[in-house]
C-alpha cells in the first residue's frame, strides 16, 4: 500500500517540524512571556496584600478615632449635664431669693395695711363712740329731759361697746 509506505518518509518530517514548533513556542512563550506574566501576578498579589494591610491600618485608625470621639462626646455630654444642673441650681437659688424678697415685701405691705386698717378701725370706733355718746346725750335730753355730762356719756358708751 502506497499510503503506508509514505508514512515513514513524512513521519520523520512531521516530528522534526513539531519539535521545531514546540521548541519555538517553549522558548518564546515559556521563557519570554510566562516570566513577565508571573512577575505581573506576583506584583499584583503584593499590591493586593499592601492594600489590605493599608486598609486594616486605616480601619484600626478609624476605630481609634471613633473611640476617641465617643469618649470626647461622653465627656462633653457629662459637662453639659453638669452645666445644666448648675444652671438649674443657680436659677432655683435666684428664684428662691426673689420669692423671699417678694414675700418680705408682701409681708411688709400686709403689716402696713394691717396697721392702717387697725388705725382706721380705731378711728372709726372712736367716731362711733363720739356719735353714740352725743346721740345718748340728745336722746336723754329729748325723752327724759335729763342733762348728761358728755364725758360720762362717753364713758358709758365705751363700757357698753367694749364690753
């Protein structure tokens, strides 16, 4: 068979060219491109590791800053509460002082009014005694024809009114 007889002549040539082609591919791609690709992959892995380390450091710094902020906010909140409590205390003291002053002023006015009222009451009572004693003298003169002493009538009226 002629096809089988050609096989040994073309088989050696095909093996030769396959070795040349695969050798070329090995040296060009295997020795030329693969180390560059591996270096790029290594650089990328290194960059990713560096980025992760930087992100971890940034996160740690952010957590520390947040904790410091929380402590500062808590301190400021406590200071604000203390200020509010002090202001309330001061306002309470000021209110109590003003209320005390107002109560003292009202008490003074009440005492003054009571004194005026007592004076007016005494004056009115004296006026009533005078009018009553004069009326008693006039009634005694008109009805009984008696003449009474004004001082005696006044003493009698005073005794009846005061008890």
